[in-house]
């Protein structure tokens, strides 16, 4: 048994090696150019000028890049950058601001973190009675397009926090509470959101192991004080701030924007806009977000009080519910935030608590949101921003993501919710509709919601204006002085309430945990892999064609976008001349190629994502799921 679950055995699997080789191959050449430029600049400051940007106080950030993450993420960046100083690091591709070596070594610990997370899932399944799904679960995370995107393409610290969160929960279930508490706080020292695990773990411990609760709580308080409180106190002493840790806790809550993956971006376009701005942009943002989260988390805890979160599947469901509560309350949700719940959703899937299709649509929606926000060209050269993006599309996917989070909440607490009169009446109402029809109605409603919102926002020229040749960036959220100038629609509020409450949620309440039909995943994969490869080849060819036509002119494109952003409302006649000057200097069709190439790469990326998620997501048979309680474990 020990040999079967060893990391050496796991890493020898050819599929694991293939995934590692693929990530390492693409890591040096593409990244989120804005984030990676900041990371590289901060590391260069440390090694070339001796400036530790993390310790610089806010008044001096005009001269240096700021660091808004906790201390451990900064130390990890500095350590991962060290090999760059030993190699020739002046090789760049695609006219990027960062070098190949910088991109590779900054991403290397992120890729290793994903590998360790996949192994923890593998180990977790073996230790908790679901051995059959050990490798499928690990591969479903390892090849997941969202985790691939975060570590190998984008390059952000979410991969590291996912690893530490999963390690903390694994050791928590093994009753190694001291180690779990250390891993939890180390994760918070990477990114603050790992602290989301603390409330459900405390409740679980209080219900199951009350004697261990004081020691666990004291350990967390001591670690939190050491990592966050004491450094912040010492930082206030003059002349010592450069020698101590300075966590920037004021950056935890950030204002919502047009690209947020939640309902804020739609509500901010309505007559509720002043309230959204006041509560999510002003001084009340922390109170508002934490207040909404506390309400949802309290409701989840109340509904699960009788079950007592004793069995391991219930504990996983409780943690997933906590993540969903955060997604429904936080002011700014990026698409890579959705990865935090992916390991726990996979465990929930293996226990038969949610539908496979529900996990797939959760995963795919967040990825499509990412494609609509940043096309593949954004990861090649930042000057392509924002050509080909779709703010109207991201608003629609944000609404869908919020709806899906509510559906996930219903799925994990369906038995508790149906004990109440109104939900049971809803279930009785839909029982006469065949199950396949209900599933089709749910997915069709989500698709129709996306189309409706995109259409409404595009029809109004104020929300989405464009030059005669290609679309440009929307204006309503770029500058606050325009916020009160733009009209707002009451109908958008009604649309949001209708699509969120009237159709999808009652339908989801009546769906079973498993699909009505099961398919052979091996046969399914054999069919889908050629399709994935074909779409990937098409994506590569299209990208090469666009780059060949436009890459040397991105500087001019950035200039035109700058002028549009600052003068788009009043000087169209003057700007048209500049637009045509850029077009005239490009090869034939280059300008149009860029405009429509972004849309086509987004579409191909969405197709690849859907096929890949369907291929890697394991199918669980209810009768074969072995559930062990935490006491038995």
C-alpha cells in the first residue's frame, strides 16, 4: 500500500510526465504580460539595486512597483528568480518586456505546486476509501485547463495557495492538527484567501473533536500574530519598517470592475450603480463583503447543523459551500479565483454529491470568462490589450458564474433544503417533467441568459462603442468621472432577478446528484482527443497568422487605443485619421485579422476547454462509491 501511494510511483505515470513536459514547454514563452512584468521588475529591483519592494511604505510607491501580496509570496518570487542571475537572461520573444528565463523560473514553483496538489488528491483518495478514483482525480486536476492556465500560462500564486490549502485539509482529516494549522497560515502568507478554510475547519473540529479545538485555535492565533499582526505593529516604528514584514492588508478588498466574474458588473450598470459604488468602492467595502459572506456562511452552517459535518463527504461539501459563499459576496472575482474550489469539487464529485455536468459547467464558465477578458494575444504581448476582448461577454459569464455557485450550494445541501415547505413544493411541481428535459431546460436557460445579456449590452452604444473597423475598450468603468454620466437601466435588474431566481435555481433543485446516463470515459476520451488536437492546431495556425500580420505594429495599436480611451466621446473625426494611418502601415488585412482573430481564438479556446474538461473529468457510479466516516478513517 505504501509503495502504491508513494510520490515516486505517482510521478512515474506517463500521463503525469506528459502534463509536466507540456507545462514546462509553454511556460517560457507566454504569460500575463502585465502581472509578469510587475513580478520581474520587483525581482530585478532586489537583485540589481538592493531594493526590497515588499518593505517600501506606500508614499514611495511612485518610484517603485508595489507588492500587494503577503510576505511568503514575495520571498518565493525572490527565491525563484535567483537562477535567472546565473544564466544569460536577455533573450526575449514576441517583443515582450520579460525574458524567457524570467518567465520560466518564476513559473517553475507554480507548476511544481500543481503537481503536488494532484498528488495530494491521489493520496487523499487512497487514504479515504475511494481508491478507484485516485488517479482519475489527480489527472483531472493536473490536466484541468484552469490549473494549466494559472501556473503555465498566466503565472500567478493561486497554484501555491491551492497546494497549501489542500495539504492543510488532508492533514486535518488525518488528525494532524498542528501541521494543518501551519500549512493553513503558510497558505495565507501566500494569498489571504486561504483563510477561508479556517471557519469551516473550526466548526468541524468543534463538532467532532472539541478537545482539540483550543490547541488548534491557539496555534492559529499564534501563527497569525507572528505572520501578520506583529510585523504590522513593528512597521509603525520609525526607521524599522525596512527590516520587518509589512503585510498590505488594506489591499484585501478591491473595487469591482467591468471584468469581474460575479453579478457586480451587471448591477453596476443599473440604477443600483450608486449603491454598488458606495459599498464596493468606498470605505464600506470590507464591511459589506464580510457581512454578505457571514450571512451566507451562517445559513450554510445552520442548514448542515443536524448532519453535523461528521462524515468526510459532508466536510468537503461544507468547505465547498464556504467557497461558494465567498464567490457570492466578494467585490472582485477573477476567473483564476475559481481554481480554489476545484480540488474540493473533484472530491465532492468522487463522493457522488454533485453532477459531473455541474462540475464541467463551473469549470468551463470560468475559463470562457478568461478568454473573453484576455485573448491569447494578451499573453504574447500586452500591447494587444484590449483587442478582441468582450466586456459584454464577461458581464454575462459573471452572472452565469454567480448562478452556478448558487446551484452548487443547492446541490450540496439539497437534502436539508427539501425539508422546508417551499422547496418541496417546487420539487413536486417539476416532478412531472422528465429528468432529461429538466436538465436540457437548465442548460438552455444558462445559454439563453448569456446571449440575452450580451445582446442588451451591445445594442446600447454607450455601453459598448466601436470604431468603424474594430471594437475598442468600453468606457463606463475606466474612469470614475464618467460613472454618473452614463444612463442606467431598470430592466437589467429585472433581467438579473429573473434569470437567477425564476428558472435555473428551481430546476437545479429538482436535479439528481448524478446524470441519468453514464458513458465510457475511455471511449469518450478516444473520440475527444483528436478533436482537441485539431482545435489546438487551428488555434496555433490562427495565432501565427495574426502575429505575422500585426506583431511589429503593436506599438501603433497601443497609441490608438490610448487616444480612444481618453477622447472616445468627442473626437471621433480626429481619431479616424489615426486609425486609418495604422491600418495603412499594416500588411493587407492585418488590422481586420487582429480584430476578428481575437474573437476566433476565444471561440477555439472555449471549444478546447469544453472538450478537455469533458475528457478528463471522471464519471462516478453511485453504487461503487465507498464512503467512510472520519471516525472510521
